[in-house]
C-alpha cells in the first residue's frame, strides 16, 4: 500500500489515471447509492401501504389451505373483506364501505383509531364493535350521548367504539368515496350480508421473511383462482415506481456521459503513462527483464489503480449520495434508509469494465518495446490499432450503457446520438482545417482526430 | 565483412570512431540488443543468432552491465530502486543492502531516495555505474559514458568506472570518441568506413 502511494507520488501519469477512474466511479456510484436508498424507502412505504408484504385478492373467500401453507412457511397471516353497503340511521340511507378485519390486522404499517371514551386502538374492532370514519361521526353521535351509539348492519347491532384515524391499506382508490365502516371479521357471517353473488373483495395478507414471502408467492401463483390477483410492493404504488425507474435511467445516462468523458480521460492518461513506461521498459529489457516480466509489472500497477481507484470512487460515491439525499431526500417522506451492498458491487463492475476497456490496447504497447531503444530513441513500439483502441472503448461503454438502462433500444439510441455528436464535431474540426488551409496556413490532416495531431502554423 | 572483434575476459577494449561511424550500432549488436543482418555475434560464449530476444534478455541478467551517455535511469524510481532492480531480478539475497553499499561506494549514500530528475548529470551517471556493477557482471558495455558530462565530472566518472571494473574483474567494451579515455583501455579499435582496425597502444 505504502509502496503504491509512493509510486503515485513519483509517477504523475499514474496519478492522473487513478483520478480519472475515481471520477468515473464516484459519478456512477453516487447515483446508484441514492437510487438504492429511495428504492428501499419505496419498498418500505409499499409494504406499509398494503398492511402486508404480499396480498392475494379474490372475489371469494380463501379456503384453509392458504393459511396452512403460509403458516408452514413461518409467515404471519391476516384476512379481510370489504364490500359496499347501506346503513339506515333515523330512516336516512348512508352508503358505506364495510371492511371486516381480523385481530392480526395490520401485518405492516400502523393502524390507529380514537376511542370514543378517550383512548385509542391500534388493532381493528372486536366482535360486535364498529369503527367509523370521522365523517360519519356527526351523523351517528348525539351530543352528550356518545357512549350509546348503536349501528344496525344486516342482522347485527354494533356498538360504535372508535373513529378511524390511520388505515395503512386504504389507498387512494378514486371509486372508494363511501366512508369506512370497520367491523370484526368474526361478525361477517352473522351479519348475513354476504351471499354467493355479493360484490365483496376478499384479501389474504401475509408478512415475514423475504425468502418465505417469495416461496409463498410462487406457491400462490400456482394456486391462484380465476380472477384473483397478487399485489406486492412493485405494484403497490405504480406511479412512484415508474417515476423512480425513469429518474434512475435519466440520472444513470447523465452520469454515464460523465463516465464517458472520464473514460476518455483514462485513455489519454494511459497514453501518457505508456509513453513514460516505454523508456523504462527498454531499460528493464536491457538489464535482463523479459517482455512478459515488464508487462506483468505494469499490469500489477494498473490492477492496483483499479482496486484502489474503484474503492476510493465507491467511498466518494457514498459521500456524494449523502449530498443528494440531503437535497432531495425529503421528497420521499421519512428519512431514507441506509443503502445496501448492491451499489458497491455496481461500482466494482464499472471499474472492472471501464479501466481495461479504455486502457488495455494502449497498455499492450509496452510489451512490444525493443531494448534497442536505449541506444536509438527513434525506435517506438508500434501504435495500437485505432480500431482496437476505440473499438474496445466503445464496446465497454456500450456494455455499461446497456447494463445500466436495461433497455437495448434506449442504449442503441444513446450510442447513436453520441456517435452523431462525435462525427459532427470531427466534421466541424475538418471544416476549420480546410478554411485554415485556404488561408495558406498549413495544417496536416488529422486522420479523423484519432491520432496525435500537430498543428504547424507558418 | 570488415569487422572481427574479440574481447577477452577481464579485458578493457575501447571502440573509437567518428560520429555516425556505427560504434553504438556495433555495441548494440554485441550486447544482443539488435540483430545482425549478416555475420555472427557471441556473448558469453552464446551465439546470439541462435536465441530469441527474450533469451538474450535472460542471458544478460546479472552477467552484463550497461552505462549509457544519457544515463538511462528509470524515471519513476529512486536511485536506490534503480540499483535494487537488477539485483532483485537476478534473485540476489539482501538486494537492498547490496544496493545501498554500491551507492555508498559511488559516493551517493545521502542521495539514495532521490528520483533521477532530482540528481545532477554526474550523480545520475554514478547511479548508472552502481546499477551496472550490481551483481558483479562479467561484461560491461559503456556507450560514451562521459558524453553528457563536463571534463572534471567526466574524469571522476571514468576513474570510478575503472576502479569498479578492476574490483569486479569485468570485461569492458567502451564506445568513445575521446582518444585520451581510450588509452586507459588494454586495446583500442577504430571503426571507420565500416571497417574495424586495431590501433597500436602507446606504451606509457
């Protein structure tokens, strides 16, 4: 480690190469860390919004096999059913959305109802009790006699005990305008409201370890009745999910463009590094090193740049995402959860693709250095083929783009756009050269800008 | 064709000639740095035409030293690292201690951690001499070793080079255009018009 730091101090080209890599990795991982945190927040919010990790919804009641399977997998289980109904109070009809929940509800998120005698509930109503929305409160309560309200529901008379304040899985369903009437699941059958053709929505809720939930989901897919559907965090809040996916793609593409510039910086820094290394390689060959030994020496040095540069980039990316989080993190509700390990792996992957992709062909020149260069400095190792240099760089970048956006059409569009910009830039450059030549200023042709260019003004 | 040269063990041979006469080219051929288009070169009893460039590198390792006009130190390495490198490559035990001693011997005990760009020309050539004698080579090739130095420093460098050569009993082939320097060698050859001829050494 100390030897490597010492090498960085002695060799500025090596330091420049490392800085270019660090910039690229920092740019990419800061976005990935931030998106990972937001993603975790959305998952957390998603499960709270469903009151469970996974919900199966059906038009008929779930049989006992569903509970048996979930319990076998170590999951917590809750059942609920909701349906519209009409209450009559003082001979006036009132449309309500009845929701019957069991004692386990909710499995995720917080439920809260204010008790009419001053306390509060964190679980649903018990048998023969009912909770209602605040909007119904004025209709049922008579000032001074709040303790004596009874609500008729089918065959039952329910005691009104609470006002619902927080209900995690209520959601923002546009068609659910009726106020809530919450009852116990155990009262459902006694109410006599539901028959074979009732428009009831039965929900089977599970929560527990991620692997167990996934196993249950696989089992549920094979058992799913016709018309039933599975609701999970991915489709719990589709509008936020879509926004996050698009935001991630946009930020990733923006940072990929920054990475492209860093990649070109890597290529130029590698050229400088190699130009210095060529002289040293000739001396090493003269004093007895084989070309393989010389190459290995430089590969080890570049690997050290890769490892340390990537790790430093990941660390700075982590710092950078904290800045992003402090700027826009509150858009997503509570404080964002800490990121996972995935962005670290992504950073390692970027480094492993970006550095070799942009530096390897140039680096391989070192292997072809002749020891005779110590006597004749004009003997240069052959330049790496432009096709190889740029082909590998473009290929590496394309891999990163495709992997990042997960959409080959978008990846191809971006690559074509970048290529167009590059060709237009080269075209404008050549036009300038043409104009300069017309004015008797001799400028050599630039070989499409790939090769080193020397502008000689006479 | 016009060139027939044999350097014996522990012998010092000077190669004189005008600029562009091919002295350095001949040195490169004899050291196995270049391939002859015709003829044969032997180094340490090995026909260089029979072995690959990689094998020639291994043949030179620890047995052949070089001193160049432009010093040819590795720019990113300190003086000490430059001297350690051939010793480490040759698998010498206590390479660092030996390298330190060599640098002490050439008077650079206090400049070991300096990079070549931080050293004067004379100091760089001292490091190059220390590196050349690391491992006590059997043959030393010197290409205009004083070419980039002032007269006084050049004299010191030559004295150092010959002292170490005597101590290590190393054969020396030195390319130079300096007649006075050539006279310090056992034999003098002159390269002119593509022909090599031995010049009689004056008896001092």
